[in-house]
C-alpha cells in the first residue's frame, strides 16, 4: 500500500489496520451499497454528493482505493 505524507497519523493508522471512524464506516457502507446495486463511478459520485459526502471524503475514498480515481 502506498502511504501519503499528507495524512495524519490517525488516518494512516485507520488505513493500515481498518479502524475507521463512524463517519468513514458510513461512507464505506454507502459506497458498498452503490457497488452492489451495479452503480458505475458517475452514478456513485452522484449518490455520494446527494448524501452529503464532501470532496475531502471523496479524495479519501480514491486514496484508499474504494472509489476509482477516474472522476
């Protein structure tokens, strides 16, 4: 796994050991639900924006590989 120098130790620990905050778990559930329903990246991005997920959280999803960086 490639680790960024631009994240703090809490984020780094969460990414390494899967200990996510409640907000991050909620976001991951939304992504997984979208993926199970066959949503592509554009649809998933629209869904994430609808539920109030901001750009920093989308960037986190891209960095951790939960969301393809094509958007």
